[in-house]
């Protein structure tokens, strides 16, 4: 896998984007105006003229530069723009769903959230047919046949045909997608977890939560983060200032102003010597120290470091 890096452009406030491999070797010289992480073997990159295409793991152009914006492939399709609209292409760059949406998310379990006008959201299948009509203010990704749905500031979960499976009754800025049969939701200003039937498994008691990953979920209590198991039992007492999701038995964490990576037992696997750590993508994570950022291997070795004030290439948002 290749990873995006940035180099400040001379006499400009902008950066140029290139790619390195897991050892820090530059494979694609920084020459693009923007670039995404790799997904399903391809990364979208944007030229300075605003046109975007896709490169493969050797840095070769796989899909010609005739699109707008950046996208990530998932389930063989990628949402990407052309003109003022967004549609879906396959790996050859052919339109699977013609650009006709204002907003289009990635596919999950054969369905994708889209909006014709940027206001009302529904879900389409791989042919672009609406399976859930655009009638919601926000929609998440499908997991276990359920999708978080918001209407009039209330969250619940809908099925693949748009039927409300768990009533729209929860609050907050979001409702988490299901993982390990649990979904984090908020009510009365407190977060807990429900099962796929909508019943509380972990009563609402936390200030914030992340979804379950590798059998544990990060939860915040009295301003500190710890871990619980899917039944709500405490696995790690809250003591960290920040605590991300686990990946490969490691999670980014911060304590007393410094960040590193911990085990599920709360022991430092990579000592807290950075200002900020982000989750691993494959075998590499982005870490920040002062005015530079670096790519870090799971061994803790720094494989590449940016110039001062380069824009950190942080991993894509994970719902």
C-alpha cells in the first residue's frame, strides 16, 4: 500500500501531494494538488487544473483525469464528480450511475446514501434506483441491514426498504453504525449502546463513545477515556485524555499532553512522545510533533518525516 505525503509548494500556501510505501520510499513524486488514501488498490489524485483521476500502487494512471474532486472505492464503486453533479464509476472509470446527485456517499451492503439537492437524503442500489426515498435529513452507512437515520433532529435506524426498524428517538449530532451487534446512541445528553432490536445493552451513561472494534469500545467518563466490552463491562478504567478505536491490537491514545499507542490492557506499545497520533491505515500511522508530521510503522520506527509546516495527510473519516 502507498500513503499520501505533502511537501510545501515553493512561494505558495499550498502543498504538493505524492506517495510513499510502508518503508518511507517515495514511489510517486509530490506533484498533485490533492490526493486521497488508497482504497481497493486505487487512489484518487487531482491535478492543479482541477481535474482528477486515479493511480494504482505503482503510481501509474489507472483512470484518466476527467473527473472532479476526490473519492474512495468501496464495493467496487466510487462516488466522484463531473460538472456540478456526483455519480459512481467502476474501476475502469466508466459510469455505473450517471452523475445526477448533489451528494453521494460510499456503498455499504449494496446501498449508498445520496441526495439530489443536498438537503434530503435517501439510498440507491448499484443501478441508481432509490430503495429509500430522499426523505431524511441525514443517513449513515448500512451495517447488519440497518442504517442510522435522522429527521427533525431525532435519530433512529431504518431497514433496506426504508422501513423504520428502531424508532427515531435518539439525540445528538450522530448515531453510530452497528458493529459487534451494538450501536452507540445518545439520549438525555448521555451515550450508551443498543442492540439490533433497539434494546439498551449499555445504558446511557457516557459523555462520548466510539464504535466497537476488536471487541472493545472507547468511552469517555468525567473527561477521561477508557474501554468497555460489548456487554458494558469495564475493560480499562478511564484515564486517557484521548483514545481512538483499536486496529491490530493498538489504539492511538494521549495522556498528559503526549500521544502514542496503547494495548487493550492500557500499556504503551509505542511510548507517548508525539503531540498527536492518528489511527493506523495498514502498517502506517500519521503522527505529529511540533510543526512536522511523520509516518510511523507499527514497530514505532519513523519511516518518513515531512518538512516544517507541511499539511498533515490524516486518514479519512471513519463513521
